[in-house]
C-alpha cells in the first residue's frame, strides 16, 4: 500500500472512530461535504479540482491526497490536476504579493510605535 493510500485509510479509520463519539456531527459533515462535492451547476470533477487547490493552499496533506485521488476518479487527467497545482501556486503567490504591496507598504509609511 502506498503512503498516499495509507494516509487516506488512516484518516477514514479515525473519522469513523470520531463518528462513534459524535455520530450526529460526523453524519452532518458527511452529508454537507457529499452534497457540496456532488455534481450540480459545476460537475463533480471540477469541484474536486477546486477542493484540491484549496487543500494545497491550506497545506492539508490528507485532503491534498484525497482530492487528487477523487479528481482522478471523476475523470480528471494528470494534466488537469497539475494545472490545478499551477493555479493554486499562482493564486498563493498573488496573495503574498498583493499583501506585500498593500499592507506592508502601508506599514512602512507609518512611523514606528514608541
């Protein structure tokens, strides 16, 4: 079993254990995410690619593995998955730059607090 499969399996085991302690919370979470990620106006593959980009931006290893696998199972090609990585990377870089040119430059223009 690959490291990816092992980590996903460990997550599923632990969410099941969590569900034993808090079944209503776990069921509500599964219902919410299941509905959110199912085909609607956006197809399920596109939603998995979006989820992958978000998982990358939040540095969530398990969700990165899971949503890459799910995107592939919904028909995403390797090229589409890698393009999602590029979009997430560009967006994260843009976030740092936009904050640098606004907040940081604004902070530089203010006299230091004494």
